[in-house]
C-alpha cells in the first residue's frame, strides 16, 4: 500500500476531525480504547475481501447492491425477534430483486454496529428543553435530560459486545438454515402477508417453489447446492467514532494489510467526507471496501479528490459512492459528479440513498419522509445513470421490520395523521416492512431484464 510509510491506525489523530464527541475524561476514553484493542476482531479480513470481490461484480454491472437497515440501532433493543424480523425483510427484498431483475444481489446490512449518529447541530430541542444532541447509543443516551447526553466511553465497549451478539445471531440465521431458499414463505411476516405487497411476494415465493421442484425433477441434487441453503450477509455502519474504529483495526496475518474489523464495509457520512479531514485519513489506510455519502453540496472536484484519497489504485469494488441528492436535486446534480469521476478513471459503484435528501418536518414538527419522494429520487437516479452510461449499482435504505408509521405514503398509505401511531425511531424516519417490500418491487422493475444494463 502506497500510504503505509505515513499511515498508521492512529495517524488520523493529527488531522482535523468532525463530529467527535467531547469526552469528559480523555484518559477514560483511552483506557477503553486499550481494552477494545485487546478484544478479538468482529469480522475476519478474508470476509471483507470476499465482499470487495462481490462489489467488483457490482461495479462491472453484473450484480446489484442492497444496502439496508436501521437508521440507528438501539442498545435497548437487542432481541432475537427484532434481529430476525429485520433479516426477514432484507431476505424478502433480496428475493424480489434477484427474481425480478434476474441478477445476483449483494446483501449488506446497516447492522451489528450502526450505533453512531452524526448531527447537524451540537444541541437539539426536545419538548421545551435545549439539550446536547443525541449522538447514538455508542456515545450517549437519547433520554431527554442533560445528564443522559454526556458522552460515556464505556458505551464503546457496550457497542462492541452488542455488535458481537447481533452478528452471532445473524451468522447463525444466514448459515444455519433460516435463510434456506426452501424457507422463502417463512420470511413473509404475518402482517405483511395480509397486505397486497405480501400477496405479491407470495406469488414470487410460489414461483421459486416451482423452480426448485422443476430442478429436482431434472435430477439436480439441490442438497449439494450450498447457495440455495445459505446466504452471505455482510455488515456495515457509518465509521464515525474514530477511536472505536482505530481500536478494532488489525493487521491481517494473511495479507499483512490493515483492516477495520468492526464491520465488513464502513461508510463515511456526508458530514465527515472532507478529503483533508481525519475520517478520510483513517479510511484511506484500511483495505475494507468503503462507501461515501454525497449530498447536494458535493462538487466534481471534491469527489475526485475523495476518490484519489480512498481509491488511488482505481480498484473496482473498493469504493461505492452513495448519492443522497433529493428527489428534486438528483437529475441536475448527479450528471456532473458522474462525469468528473469517470473522467478521472475511478471505477466506483454508484448507489442511491433516497432517504437522507428527502427529510421533512410536518407542521407539528415530526420528522418524516414521503414514500413518493423516495421513489421519485430512485427513478431519477436510474434515469441519470442510464443516460450517462453508468450502472445504477445499488440502493441504500433505512428500514425496520416493525409495522411503524414513520414515512408517509405507500400502497397502504400511512397518512400524516398516522405518524403518532407507531413512531419509534431513535433518529430518522424509516420505511416499514410493507413500504420496504414495495420499494423492492419497484426497483426490480427499474432493473428488469431487457432494460439496457450500460
Ligand atoms: C445516515 O445514513 O444515517 C446518515 C446520517 O446519512 P448522511 O451522512 O448521508 O446524512
Ligand atoms: Co439516517
């Protein structure tokens, strides 16, 4: 690696860093970092390399990236049913996309470590109170009182153990039979199965049953085909709290390269992507596949500078650019970014996050997003990619397997008046299970075979 003479897991400390909490006791923080450094990695570098190869397939236009999960995982919500239900939705979405678009789907969760939240302002108003902002459970608590908002480094250790527990169950489910394609009906949650999206999904599930029976009748031994019985699910989170990421960064004994072993892929958020900042310095030195969010302020020169820092070798699968430009912005703002990156020769994956550019506040001050805006941004993204001759490589969504009412609209529409019914997000409004499935059906149509790939 060209950066190895000057890069080390702590070299970011000499760079200006955004969004780092003000830890009240820096020695306590360093003591926790030392403890984390002595704990085993959460993922194995070989798995990150496997994801990077799968993403190279996406960069080549031969696969599609499904990058989904909660906005902010909660320490209070470490339950098997929650982990299982979120996985069910992800498997359903992946099934709809694989079946509808006849393409391999790379499954990447915002999961098992998505505990840190960047905030636009250091304080927020809750009720009548002005409080330090909630920064995710890896930093502080969301309770509306000043004491709960003080950053506590012990939370870094809790985040590690919570991630390990979540990842352990996900590995068990995805490798132990739950994700077997013969279970395709079981992934339909009861309240989803009764909806029109759920019935549409059942149609696909029956088609898969028929295909499996047909292959058996042809003499194919399905037991031997491990791809039918297990799923590769990769983990990711926003790499925000740098002491935590540094502590989990290890030199791989096989390749000698550095990997951030807190997750398979790390992404850099819209607020921390300055090419001269600590986050880009840190991630430039690890060999994980990376992603970077791009909002409306991004311009071609900046994005090319980012690509130079994160992908100097121009290696397909290394870097995914996740654009979140808003339904009204995507068609004007995306073409110049694509052209600049293409001209500079970086083989990035272009993915669309139609959530973070479409936030709005209701007159009552509730954060929401309109399902129609989400779909409008996705359609705009596909149109631009096709017009510019690049592969629309993936979607990035915030969802939950719960029957929440946080985003308005959808086939069985959630109205603004419904927002109070079941609104439980810690941060941004998420698609519920039915809305997520609906997005998957519509994206599958946008990707459908017969449409030009490139
Ligand atoms: C997020 O993905 O939760 C997020 C904060 O995104 P962005 O950095 O794009 O605002
Ligand atoms: Co969010």
